[in-house]
C-alpha cells in the first residue's frame, strides 16, 4: 500500500489537469449550518432540567428516598425475576407455537389449515385478560385431567390444580395468546422469501421439511425478528396482567402490594418502571445481536460486478489444470 | 399405451420422452401435444419467442409443473405419476422429490440461497440427502465442483458478493452436486450482463463435452449452433420445427421460424 501514488496535501493542490496521476481536487465546501437544531436542543435541555429540579425539590409525593429504599428490596428483585421468567418462557413457547401455526396456515393440507385459522380466530378475537381469567378457572371447570376411554373409568386421573400452578397457568395463558400474533408475524416472514428459493430447493430434490427448515425459515428470520423484538417487549409489560389468573408475585402486582402497605403508590410505580426499563434495555441488546446474525449474506457488499480471472480459469480447468496462478482459497 | 410403460431403464431408453404432452392453466392451453425425445448424452436447445411454452415444458420435466395430458417420462419413469395397470396415480411428494434428485436445474435468476456461502450452497442437498458421507468428504466434493466451474477461490463468498456470471456458475455446481443424469437450463444467461454471458456458456460447453444430457432453453443462437445436437423451435405451445441446429438456423422450413430467427440472429 505504501507505494501508491502520493496524494497532494489538501492546501497545496495543484490545478486540476496538470498531472495524469494526481487525483482530482477534493471538494472543500462550507458546511451547511443548522441553527434551529441548536435552539431546539437548548430549549429541550432547559425544560428537562426544570422538570428534574421540580421533581426533586417541589414534589414530595415522588418521595425519592422511598424509591431508593425499595429499588433493590428483595421482594422487588424477586418480582423482577418472576416477570422476566414469565416473559421468556411464554415468548419461547409462543414463538415455537407461532412457527407451527404459520406453517400450518401455509400448508397444502386443508384440515391443518383450518385448525390454524380457528386457533387464530379464537385467541386473537378475545382479550388476553379474559383468557387469563379463564386459565385461572381451569381447575374449577376441569377438576381433574383424565386419560382413558370416555364413559369408562379413566386410566390416569390428575387433579388439575396439583398439575398446574398459577405460575404455569399464567405462562400458558400468555403463550397461547401470543402464539396467535406470532403466527401472523412468522407467516409474513415466510411469504416475504422469494418464491424462487422454494423452487430451487424443490428442484434439488429437497423435501418440504428440509426446504422449510434450511432454506425458507432462515431467510424469513430476517423479516421475523424485528417485529418479534417488539412482541417480546410488549409481552414484558403484558405480564402485569397475570393478576387475573391470579399470579401475584410479578413486578407490578408486587410493587402495588407494597404500596398498599406504605400508602405511597407513586414511589413504587417508579420502582416498577425502572425495572421494566432496565429489562427492556437488556432485551434490545439481545435483539441487536440476533438481527446481526440473521443478516448473514444479506448485508455483504457486492464485489465488483466484472468478469474475473476465473473466466480464464475455466479454460485452465478444460486442460485439467488447477488455476495455479492464485493462492488457492479452498480451505475453510 | 400400458405396454410401452416399462420402468426398466436401459441404454436404449431415451433420457426424456414426451408423448403428446399438454399443459393448461384453466382454459389457457400453454402446451399442445408436445412430442420429442432426448437421447442419453444429447444436448437439446429449446428456442422460441417468450410465451411459447418452452420454459413451462422444461419445468414439467422435473415436475415443478404438472402435465395435464400425455405422457412424459425421464429415463423410462413417468414424471410425477405412477402407472399401475390402466390407472395413473399421483406420486407422493417424497417420491417426486426423489425423482428430482436425478435431474439438475439451473434457473434464469440463479436462485442461490443468499444466507449460505458458495460452498454451502453446493453442499446443502448432498449433506441432507446423501447419508453416510462424512462432512469432510462432502466439502471436498463441493470444492471440486466449484473448481470445475472455475470458482475454487470464491468458495467462501456469499452470493451477494459474486457477480451474476459467478452466481450462475455456482448454481450449476449446486445442480451437479446430486450427480444428476439430466440437466435442465432455463434461460441461464438471460439475466446476465452481456460481458458475463461467455463464462457461463463456457462452463455449459464443458459440461456438454463431458457427456451430460442437457435441455437448454436459450436465446443464445451461437451456443445452440455450436453445442446442441438438436434444436427445437417452439411457438404458441407447439413444436414448430426441430432438427440439426445448423440446418434449422440456416435453412428454416417454417414461416414462423424464419420470422423469429430474423429478429434474433
């Protein structure tokens, strides 16, 4: 690289056209000014400072001491853990079920297609809160889960409330609802993949499963992930509804319960909000890395679109000689 | 007709045999009673104006499209169907997939898998379908194929990093990876910049020389003249004229062939 033609220093650029090997003079334009940006920023900063000072000094109801006291309270930290668990477990189930439902909806089998359609109709058509109340009552509606032939003594009978804790029911409720939305996201992703991809895989003799899992889905992921990140963050906040089951140990219910004893609702709301924000921020970092992973091969800069030395190498292959005038790039 | 349908494949059976093959989309008849034979090792070029049904016919051969009437067989086996006595049964998708493994196809738009490198593209089908071969051996074979199309050094490039001509050559290597007995080319150079056409045709010429049976839908009359054993001119879903390419190109018998050739030559 050092033996490249020397570039003239910016200030002493010779007039254009003197030498053949000197690059053309770089444009030295005076930057466009944006005075209003500065004004807007200053105004906003001043407003923010005023708000903060006011909140710290004039509003005793915020009670920042209380916020500090409870932010890392064991009960609160535990509750944040439960909230995170509810989010992660229900999203994992929802994503898997959503993929299954999306694939079912696109399946050529009309039975499977209808099943997926009915599922979506049911779980998207009713509020998640109502569904969660239903799941909470499942132990009352179906006292035991029986396996056997209807009309006969069941072979196995399990009391529903023994099998499913409120925690499990909360996850089931959230996951089954979310799966309906995930199914639509996944379907959009699958449909976004070029039809030629499926054709190429089919022409190679790949079966339906291989075509889906190796060719279509990995490419659909790129489209699926951003809205899924949205859903995860949305789910984090939806977990505050599981009181409907009733599961009471998650962040919002727990902080509300504490506030009910201290008679100070506002500081506890702030505590909960800080935790929600913290978890959201962590999830966003995860999303960034996932997006990067599935952008593989897409974000690559195209190499120069010119015929390359390999064109001649074909002739070399003709004579059964490896292209020897290049380092072989064959390795891994 | 049942007597003619033997599943035994021998040297005499033509690689592709079409008897009165027709295809319609609803009431729109796109192929009308196409009959032709492609012998082993033969290179057949299909030419004709767009909409003449040549690509559809090609896609019928590996069952990407279903034939609506007539009989189409590859290596003595019906494509997409199974005959038992007088009855014709639809083939299970698994068996249809198995049939396609013996037929390589190259598309106009390359259709490489963009999330895989060149060598991964070539390896995919053998990795999934040829059980019992070690990963190292599969990779060595894939690299060999890439070397054959002159792209050994680009094995770790993603399709987006390759030129159109390079992508199409990777696509040819990918189609060869399942060791097909028949190769189908659907306008392989139509999506390429003019200066990149040559490198792809060069690879195809080599392939023809190695004895591969090939059916090529193309607008490259020079290639057809030089490489093809048979040239088939289609128009309006029928075979208008076929024969030795030099013969057909220099002395077309039909008005429609003459009209078409006068525009492309």
